[in-house]
C-alpha cells in the first residue's frame, strides 16, 4: 500500500504552505522582521482575528454563517473599554448575557428553521446600535490586566505567536477532541444520523452558538488590549475576515468540515498578507484588492487539489 | 404460550398515513428473542414505515408499541435505544465528515467522559472484527474517505456494537446492497450467530435467497398490510414472489393493448444492461424497486437531449418532477406562472412575454385538465397536492417536446386525480407523444405499453404488451443474484 495523506492532513497542508511562503517572502523583503519584536509587530493584530475566526468556524461547523461577527466583536470591545474597566461586575454580567444571547440565537434558528444569515444580519444591527449607545465617539480605556496580557513578553517567542498556539490548541481540544465538538461537527455532517442516535439537536446547536459567542467575546477583549481604546466600528472587517480565515484554513461552508488549527493559520495568513503588501510598497488604495487577489489564488489552489483528490478517488 | 410477554418489540394494529397516502394500515408485528424475521414487499408496501415505528422515529396514529410485555405510551428514539433497538438504514446514516471512532461516539450517547476515544475505538474495532473478520478498516479514517462497501460494513458493525446497552433487536434495511458476495456471507453468518445467542433481527432485503436462508420467519407486506406470515421453510422463491403480488391479479385487462412496433424510433440510449429505446406514441414504464437507477436514466436521457448553456429551440424532451416541493413548483409564484415557465420561449417575442397569449394558453389548459381553482393568478400553494401535480403536467404537456420524462410524479396524489391524469396521458400518447414513466406503483406500470425493469442500476428485463403484469415485474425486480 502506498502512503497517502489523509484528507484532514491535506486540508491543513495548504494553509500551512501558504503561510510559510508568505512569511518567507516577507522576510526576504524585510529581513529585520525576523526578530522577536518584528514577529510580534507582524502578528499581534492576528490574535483577535484568530479568536473571531474560531468563533465563526464553530458556527460554520453546524452549517450556519454568522454575519454579525464584526459588530458583535465591536460591541464587546466597547463593553470591555467601558463597563469591564469601570464596574467589572456589571461588565462580566453583560459579557455573560451576550454569550447567552448567542446561544439563544442558535436555539431560535433551529426551532424556527430560520436561515442563520438573515438572523445574524439582523442581529448585526442590534449589536452595532448597542455599541454606538455605549461609545458614541471613540474612547474608553482597556482594563489594565487586559493591556498587560496583550503586551506581556514571554521568553523564546513573542506574545502573538504564543497566543496563537494556545488558541489553536484550546480550540482543537474543544472542537476536534471533545464529545461536544464531535456532536457539533456531526450536526454539520449528517443531522439525521445525530438525531437518530437520540441527541437533542437544539441543545447542541445552542451550545455551538454559545461557544462561538464565548470565543467572539475573547476576540473583543483581546482587541481592546491591543488598541487600548475602543470605537463602535472598530472590528467591522472581522465578519468577512473571519469567514475568509475559516475557508483559507481548510474549512468548508457546509458539511461540518472545519479545522481549528487551519483557521488560526488562516487568520495569521490574512494578517500577514496585509503586511506583505505594505512591504511591497503597494499603495493603500490597492491593498484591499491585492489582498483579495491573494485570497483567490490560495482558494483556487485548494479547489485544484480537491479536484485532483476526487479524480484519484474516482479511479 | 404468551407471545406478547416475551416479544422484544410488539407492534399492534399500527396505522400511519401521510396525507392521503396510507403507509401502514393496521400492521401487527411481533419479534421474539432469538428470531430473525425477514421482511419483504414491493415499493410502498410499508417496510420503511414499520421500521421507523419500531425504531421510535415515527409514532403511529393508531395502534401501540409494546416491549417485554409492557405497553409503551411514550415510545421514541431514546426509549427504543434503551431497549437495545438498533437500525442500519438503507441510505448512509453516518456523518461523512467524522472519523469512524467519532461516529461511534455519536451513536453511543453514554460513552462520554475522559478517554472516550480509546473506549470507542475498542468497541467499534471489536465489533468490526467479529462481524467482518479480516476487514482491514482503520478506525481513525474519516467515513467520507471510505468506499461504499466499507461504509456499509461500518454501519453494520456499529449496529451490532455494544457500549453498555447490548443490542437486542437489530433492524437491517437492505444491508447487503453494496457488499460483495463474500462480505454478505460474513454478515449473514454473523446474523445467525447473533440470533443463536438470543438476539433478534429484522432483515429486509430484495435478494430473496438471502431472506429465505437467513430468516426464521418471513413477513410479506403489501399496501401497508401484512399479507402473509409463515416460517421461512414454508416459502420458496416462487412462493414469495407470488405472495408479494397476486392479490390483484384479475386486473390485467386495464391497459388497452396497443401494439406499435411499426411506429418510428424516436429515442435510444445505451444504458447499463439492456439498451433503452422509445418509439413515437409509446408509454414506456421504468419499474423495479425504488432507487435502482430509474431516476438516473431519466436524468441521463434529459441531459443527453439538452444543452447546459443555451435553451433549445425545439426541445425533444421535457421533465415532470416527482418531488414537487424539491424540484417541481415555484412556491411563491402564481399558478399561471408555474404553468408557463417551460414554454416561455413560445410565449414571448423579442424577450418580452406576451401576457395575453400566456393567459389564453393557461385558461385553455385549465379547462383541458380541470385544474380546480377560481383564478389562475392564485398562489400555487393554494392548490391541493394533486392539482399542483396537474399544473406540473400541464407545464410539460404545453411544451412542444415530443417526449415527456416522468419521475414518479404521482406520489401522494389522490385516486381521482390519478385517473384524470392517466386519461390525459393516454390521449396525448394517442396523438403521438412518447412518455417515459418511472413509477413505484404497480397500477401505473400496468398502464404502460412496454416496461423496463431495473435492478442495481441496470436494466435487467424488458416486458412488452401482455407480459406487463405484476407477477412478471416482481419476479424481475427480485430475480436472484446470479448464483
């Protein structure tokens, strides 16, 4: 028997390869980035994006899509910069309430058989409105412990790298290794079979959304730790970035095929693509377009490999 | 002797109907410990429905379910699982994105806690080793990466696996359909071992010799009822085929036996097995058990005659979908629009729809096939299922296509409407239209001039004229595996 990579390993190989290539290109353009400080600067904004990507990934694991990710993270950032600093107890209560709301959304979406994109699109305006109510103008201040956490200097590797590894490991444990994770992915793969085995799909869907809410809350807190203050529109990009990160990391929109490690790598790749383009001295006007081009190239590469794999199987 | 006291599961007088269709009409079925019950019947006999009742997925509207002599009021999926009822379904019932071990975790709810992976791995590998010795399937592989036969092996092993609650009744619904002979042998041997150890099995298969040699008792179903029930040695191959069909033998004269070997050939297709031909004005039936390749042939015929990019000027074929909700009606549109969508090419000039002509044509067809509605501008969903189906027929018939492909379109349609549609089909055929009709109902197949019988994706037999009768069709659909 010849050695063949499992499809899961293939799924991870492509994002890892693209990140390595991009990193090599950045180092080649700017060798000084190859240092403790340089790496931290390159990647520290990736930490909240990685957390938001994990949140999005959990929603996508049950065949749904969360279009409120950006405004939700913004809202959490505003709560962190105001309540969580000034009155921690109220702040924590608000955050717990937000996670409960997310879980509730999952339940409503399942019970009423609503399209998740419609519900979350509607909720994005709710979160956005709440954020503006909290902070009509940019301001607030990050709690000191959050600031400390995001600027800590661990030995060996910079905070951004250590944090990414921890996020990937925890998410992997929860989504890929735990019973709950198996159940959540099972719903994405074949809900009938999960139901026939006697599980409550409503509860599992609610748990998935709750878990996603939890990671999104962490994303908001981490973001404020980096920026020191918040603003109602601070994370609007995160909705699309998180979706792109999941797909880039080998996840799929339907079928419960997700990879937490891939998702974190995807988030890192997306952040790095921005820096790479700056190093190339591409003007800011073109950067978003160029970022899109990188995304398309990587995804096209993946589709190509998928097709090859399918052909091989067909034989 | 007290049968009910001992029965693992006893279903008593179960009636289930879906809308106008009676899926179960008072079925009583008891399964004793240490017994393998063979369950056979043609399409729509109610086999899958009784399976759903037993595994708790469906509550009968009338009738009761009892287990170990205790009548169960609230019988559901979990109650069934607690009593050790397991099921292998016809279609894939594992999560393709998960590994075999993870699927085991899903199947056994109380396997959780630290280290479940090791436990699940042990359970499923042990079961695979027992049922299929020398199987060579790694339990860490994703189910989606397995071949169809391997998936089925895993499903069977999953049903026989024991994680705390031992399986007592295993329902096998067409378990051998994608296994080769030696694997099927292994599975049947395991069924016998399981039964000898006191377990119970309900075994559904279209391969009759498997049923005959594996079962202790055979139950024959037809039209939602049990029509025969005897120990397996009381049946032989021929007797089983007879029992499945003969109830309505006298109605052979229904079809006017028109012979048209001289009509010009209009379509031919090299399908798997016998080749398919169609003459002008013929009604051709596609028969056999559901899901054995009939729909695939219709789709292939359609694909071969139409282009992906441009609509044909003069399409040769048109399609009447079977699953109305899924690919038949446009739910938000009016009846008129649902009707005219297929013939818009004829109803428009320079890209604009001629509203007047559309209305005239709609009114014309409304009268011809009697769509019961005060106004064609009403929403399509305001119609009953049967009338919706008539609209779909009108949609197809209003085109200029010479061939109408029908994918079991009369599912869930009431008898009156069916008769009306049959009349229309006969009229249209007399005018030279050709119909290719896949139907799961014997009455409809008997209306056809010529019938192709499918088995495992291949055309196995061709019946013409007076040979088109229930006995022949059932015999061909259940023809034994080449020995």
